[in-house]
């Protein structure tokens, strides 16, 4: 099996690459996306990753975004993953990223802030991506890097208050280890719930849906079903309002739960969704 390892040049991905090389050097391809957000510093990071790849004797694939300094976090992430998935497909390889335990906790907190509901409590579930460092803390990663005399680069934007995740990270440092452990246990339980709900939703999606059916099934399943039917474009509060409106809106009336989405309930109670 071949592996594409996403390497930004930061300590997390440098540690991931070093661990992977020690285990199986032959099947590794390094992938780095140069967003073009940080000018000369972005280019310097790409050169660092290329040099690191040569040191390990690995092939390195560089993608160039040219996004500019005003690019959003969301756009940068989208372009980066598009590039990484492309490299993985081209090489028939499994993508590996350096997300760790602190990243998981930050992502959960961000999702709660954004109102993504129970699904937001089970992030990083994409089966296309392996995350072997998810059980390690940031401190564990630093300890490994120092113990093995590894070098890495620092992205100065990680300290910028412009980005929501950076502002949140400063508050997350105040969480005690016990609180973090409790949060992670909650995530584990939610993963089981999510799996059960998604199984039910998969069974239902092939059917024609009526108002009666939506109102009679379990609320969490109904919310997730509406989420799927609207192409995951609504927040949890919007989905909850939509569920109430489906229960109370008269026949032959339209509901517009979000931009570009219209749901009509016909005279027989069938749901017609235009998205």
C-alpha cells in the first residue's frame, strides 16, 4: 500500500513523516500545498519540505494555490484537500495527515460554536484520511521532535488573531487534562450514536417521504435525514426550525429553510424538495 503524507513543514507533520519513514520508507510520497498566502514565507516552507523529502530519499509533490494574503481559512483548506486527494488518487494511495488530539478538541469546540450539532461532536471521520497521531497531544509531538533532533518551520499565521481557530486555541489552553479526557470520552460515545443514526438514514433515503413519516421518527434521525436531503447546507438550529415547520405548515405551502432551498408539502402530505 502506498501512502501520501501531507507535510506542511510544521512540527506535527515533520514528526508524522519521521515516524512513517522509520516504519516504511519505500511506500511514502510527500505532498505539500503552497497556498501562496504568506508570500516569501510560503515559498520558503515549500523549499524546506522539498529538502526534507530529499533527506529521506522520498518523492515530493508540490501544489501551488496562489491564493493571496486575503484568502479565508475555509478556502485554503478546501484547495489544500483538493490537491491532497488528487495526489492520493493519482498514486492509488492512502492519504495521511498529522491531526493530533489537541486538533480534535479544537475542531469539536469550533463545531459547537458554529452550531453543527451532534455531527460536530464526531469530526475527523472521513475514511479517505488516516490520522495516526490522533492519540498524541501537542506536547507528545514536541517531545518526540526534540528527542529525535528534528527541525521544522513555524507558520506565523498560527499566532494571528484574524483566524477563528487561533483565537479559540488560546482559550483551549485553559482546559484541564481531566476536562479534555471527559470531552474525548463524549466524542467516543457520540461516534456510536452517529453510526446508528447514519445507518437508519441510509435505509430511509431511498423512500418517498411524507410529513407524517418525518414527524413520527426519532428527532435526531429526522434532523440528520433533513440534513442529508438539503445537501448538508443548513446549521443545526435551521434544521430544528425546519422540522417544526414541516410539522405545522399547511398543505400546498412552501418552506424556505435556507438560501436556495425550497420544500413544498403537497395536498397529500408528501415532501417535494428543490435545492
